[in-house]
């Protein structure tokens, strides 16, 4: 049911399997940087390369709320 609602929200004509495969490729990489000082190291999120369908899904589901650099 949830997958059907996602398909409706995106307005896609792709099959459910193809749509879910495409959406599962949206992944960010977290990298810990070094500062040369003691303490907790800062973490930087590197956004993935998105195709147009993935970019539309990120906008529809407001994924940039959790990863601001996703749509930049």
C-alpha cells in the first residue's frame, strides 16, 4: 500500500520495482574530517548524484530537510 502511494505521489509510469530500485540509490556519504586538534571530528555529508526522477522524489518527499545539500 505504501509503495502504491509513493508511485501516486511521484506520478511515475515506471514499474514498482524500477521505481523502488531508483529510489534506493539515493544515498549520501558521511566523511569524518580531521582538524588536527583533540575532540570530536566534524562530519561532512557528501550528496549523491541524482537523476531527474530521484531529484523529483527528493523534492516531493522533502528529503532536503534531513540533508540540506541534497538538492544543491
